[in-house]
């Protein structure tokens, strides 16, 4: 299919035009032109629902009018048969209205999705019925004399018709405000218009009344007080239009509440799905083997920017085990999206070189973060550790991350400080990362955590838990199995905070079994 843009040559003609063929290396760039003042999704859904309601109401209104007009015609036919009495104007107007409402009903029934057509139908239906009522109210007696003649079979005289026109002009000035009041109110009660939609056809009727009044005053049929009729009509339009304004506002607020509630539930469902996908990136816990890995995770929202990576997977035993705990700046969905990209980069590095060193991992992550995330104002802190079971060594590189805690078999605690800068701050050409190697004997443990753990602030005193607080909790939990340490630390953080979390919290414990 040929795709063409306004004021531009189509893509197919560009490609097939041999005289102006572009080089193979060039690309055809189509300019993007956003819509001018695009409607929000809420407005679009509300307009669709409102048009559907208007169509339904138009069908109801036409159905009632069809029944009413049919009854009036039946009564007129019965009067002709029974009393040989016929009102030509009234009978003819009822027949026209019957045909009009039948045609309007059929048209509305066919227009299931064209809301503009439904609004136009309601406009013209209001206008035609209103103008017919005005014409019958002002010129009905004269038309009856013209078509029906006198009741005694004699044609009506001109003076008699002139008197009737003058009398009817006076009656018109007093009755037309009430006629328009009921006509406008009934339409406004039936049709779910807003204020502006209800006033558009009403202003046309107001203009018609104004013209008729001016003609009557100019012809001397009524005095200057006849010019008060348009003012009375204006007042008669107010109740129905105010009702439309109030109903439209209330309905829109109610629809907005339902829409936002539905959108919130949909968003929560999507976030729950995103959380399951996000947590699926976490490695499986190592519960057996020479090295055990346990962790606890409490995101600030459904998803967060903290994650733990481990290589190889928990079901594979290896002489070297690598773990990386990192924290992306920010919270929520944005941070979670960047986390998934970092996991992909780590899997690539470990897949290409299973024995990759921590400093190499950190350097590769810095290049990735600098080239992809830093331009969005996103940075990463990370700590990478590698355990060599044959040499009983632990090698780590800390890129601006909180100090990890090494707990020796004799309960002595060491802090593994930062060895380089936060990832993404420095260009790859000048970034360097040192790594530190220390003994990691049987029975030793290392605790990795994100800043949500020690920065937990007390709701009462405003004091942070701090690293010393974490160390105190670890000392109390050291007599319990290491599998309980992440849970104990998270409970201590929650007890100290006594409020919803203000940051993501991830705590991991790596222990070498005796």
C-alpha cells in the first residue's frame, strides 16, 4: 500500500523514481507532525460514552413522539369519520411530525458510531420541531382559513383574516415564551447535552421569535411591548440550559471518577505484573553447597531500582562465584527499567568471560551507564564480589556503594570501603577501578545492602539507623542461622522507621559454610 504525506511525494514514488534514486546508504526520514491540541484519553472516552447516551436518548424521544403523533392522527381521523370535522393545519403538522420522527429514529438507529451525526441530528430535530411550533402558534389560524375556509363552507374574508392575525399576534407574544420553555425543557431533560449544545438551536429559535416580533411591530399588529417577547424567551431558555450544565458537570465528574478508578486498578495490575517480572531478575537463593546466598527485598513502590545479580545460577556449583548488588538512583518504574538493562549487561559480561574480575565488571558497568543512562540523569552505585573457593579468597570492587560488612568466624566485623567512583559520573577513558582481595575462610560471611537500610529515618526522632545500627542488629542476629539475617535486618529497619519506606531496601548475605 502506498503511504503518502501531505505536501510531500509518496514513499513509493521516491523509491521507484529512477532519476532521483537515493544512495543505498541514505535513509528516508519521515517528519513527525503531532496533532494540534490532541484530546486526552479521558476526554475521548467520555465523548464516546456521551454520544452513545445521546443516541439512546434520541431513540427514546423519537419513539415517544411517534406514538404521540400516531395517537393524534388517529384522533383526527376518528373526528373526521364521526363528526366530519377536520383541522387541516393541525392534522397536517402531526402527519409531518410523524414522518419526521420516524425518519429521525431510523437515522439514529443506523448511526451507531458516528457521534457527530448524532449531535447534528439532535440539533436539527430540535430546530425543526421548534420552528414548526412557532409557525403554527403565529400563523396557524391564518393557514387554517387559507386551506380550510369557514366552518359554514364559506371562504373567509380578508378583514376577518386581518383581525385574526392581529389577535393572534397578541396571543403569540404571551404564549410563545411558555411554548419555548416547555419545548426547550423537554429536549434538555431527554437529551444529555451540555450547556453550549443546548443553546445553539435555542438561539436560532430566539432569533426567529425576534424577527417575527419585529415584523409584527413594524406592521402595527402589536405595540412596542411586543419587543419584550425575545427577552421573555431568553428567560424561558435558562432553566433547561442550567439543567444541562449541571447534569453534564455531574456526569463528567462521575465518569472521571469511574475512569480514574478503572485506570488506577489497571495501573496497579500492570505494576504488579512489572513487579513479578522485576523480581524474576533476582537470582535464586543458594541454600546448599559450600557458599550460601540469602537476601530480602523491600521496594519503596511496586518496583524499584535495587537488584542483586549472581553468577553462576544457584543450581550450578562452581569454584568461583560472583555477586553484584547495585542501586540505581531514583525509585519506581524509571529506576526499574534501567535495572533490567544493567542485568542484561552483567549477563553479557559473565557469559563472555565466566571468570571476569570484579574491577572488570565495574569498569564495564561504568561504560554502559555512562553511554546509556547518564544522559538521562541516572547513575548507579554497585559492589561486586567474587569468591574463589580453591584459594579461600574474596575479591571485591566497590563503586560508591555503602560499605559492605565482613563478619569473620570469630565475630569480628570489617567494613569493605569504596574503591572507585559512582558509575556513570566519569568518562570510560578516565575511569579506573581498583579491587581488593582478602581472605574468605569457612564460616565467614559478607553482608551487602543498599542505602535504604541504614538511611531509614525514625518517624519520632528523625534519626537514621546508620551503619552502626546495622552492625548492632547483626551482632544480635549472629547466633541465628544466616538464612534469618536478611529478615532480621529488614524487621529492624521497619521497626526503626515505623512508617512506609522512603527508599528501596535490599539486603543480601553470602556465607561460606564450615
